[in-house]
């Protein structure tokens, strides 16, 4: 992608941004908590199940893969979604960190959490505010990568400076939990819209 981006003109980048910005948001990720996941191989930039099928412990990871390998990889079907396997308990832990920052009330005192509630900047519905991007329903592996890059100083843009404070004290498990919860959220306008399902082969 770096090489592709470097080869683009300013007009091409603007046209691409406008094209993707005009797309209507649709549910794309189904989050599944589990202790056991399919063993995978990496093909291009996708995790795909091994053949013959085998399983292994999830071990604190996020394993994100197409619901239907042929539809996603071979046919590039834009309506065939992905499943994100996450550790058991991730979404509940993530909900606490996302909605309160991990803040607790002990006795009559407020004890600050290790981070800032995501809604402070990304909006209560996590669909973004002004130039702060939406995060609801996004790929959890993508979300973890962005948080990790900001924590490590790899991302250094203006908005990343604010996020560095937010992610400074997060562990790898915290980031997985936050991403699991955020990925499971559906914007209020789309409540009732079904999650992606595997499209039958023809």
C-alpha cells in the first residue's frame, strides 16, 4: 500500500477519498468470543483457515477471517463479511474501558481509570465527531494496530498526539478488549440491520 500511495497524484488521492467517503456504512464484522479458533494461514493480507481444518487456543489474540473464503478472496464480494474471534470476556472488559475509561467508585470516591472513555472524542455512539473518525463496527485487528502504533510512536500526526495520552497505559489485553467491544457496536441508525451472512454459492 505504501508503494501504491506514493505513486498516486494528489487528484487521484482526492478522488479515492471522496469515493470511499461516499460509501454507506454497512455491518461488516461479526464478533465471536471463544477459547478455541481455527488454525490459519496468511494469504496476502488475510487469515484463512488451514486445510484440512484444525483448531488451537486463541491465546489472547484476535483472529479475523472471511466468513466465506471464496466470496471474500476469489470473488471479492463486497457483501460477504468477516468474523472476528476474540477471547472470552473481551467485550465486557472492553465495554468498561470504552464507556468509563476503567473508572471506579470506591466508597464515595471516584478512582480514575487507566484511559479516557472513547465517547469523549469519538461521540457517544462512537460514530465520530467533526474530524474525529467513527470507530463503531470497525475491524478489531485494524483498531488494535492503530492503538499500538500510536502507543509506540509510529503514528505521529496531529490527532495521534491526543491519542498517545489515551493509549499510554493500555496493555495488549486492554487493546484487544477495546477493539472487540468497539467492533461489536452497530451505529444507532442501523440497529435492526442484520450482520453480514455468508452468501450462498451459485
